[in-house]
C-alpha cells in the first residue's frame, strides 16, 4: 500500500510491481524451467509475479479469445497492464483517435 498525501487528504492506492511480458525466448531455461512448454509460460510467470504487461496490444489488436485465455491461465487476483496501441500513441499521436480507440477497447478489453 502506498500513501499519497495532498493538501486535502490522504489517498491510498495499490501499487503492483510486475514484469513487462512473458514471451521472451532468452528467459527459457533461466526464468522458465528447462524444457517447460511455451504455452505454460504465462501460467508460470503469473505464479511468481502479481502483474504482467501485455506488450502485444502495443503492436496489434488482440482477439477476445486471447484475453479470455490469458485470464484463465492466471489467478483471480492477477492484474494485467495493457500497453496502449502504437497506432494511437505513435502513428496518430493521439489525434483523431475516436474510432481506433473504440476498436482497441472493443478488441476484448471490456469483457
């Protein structure tokens, strides 16, 4: 628990420290057990870290099935940090993004 103080009140917020993804070949045999199946990497990482950033959302829209599968592979209290779309942040530079943002949110984030 981290406390932030301002002039009017104390605010409590949860801070989670996690890792920036889970699909990294150099981690195999080091962070992940040797010969561990690739499709078990998220489950293994979620058993160690309370939060993981989803990098894939930066590069492309994901499918609702992906988000559902990731949720199934992680504990109920687990938190994903969703990286914003590079199309919105880097290519559109946050301008005229109503439709791209709607598509990003509709890709499975709001289920």
